C-alpha cells in the first residue's frame, strides 16, 4: 500500500489528476491477479 500512497502523493503534488484513472485500472488488474487463485477465478475468466 505504500507504493499506492506514494503514487497518489505524486499525482496530488504535481497536479496530474489525469493519472488517477490509470492508477485505478492498475489497482483493479492487480486485484484480479490476486483473486485468480481463489473461488472467484471462474468468474474472472468470463470477463476475458
């Protein structure tokens, strides 16, 4: 979580709010990768 906080601090300090959707997509893809080994995996495969 420290990396996410550092990225958000960078975005806020440099006023580069256009990067916020990029960070959200990166977090979402990271969460999907973590959930692949769980019971949620069959539902993730239907998305792709």
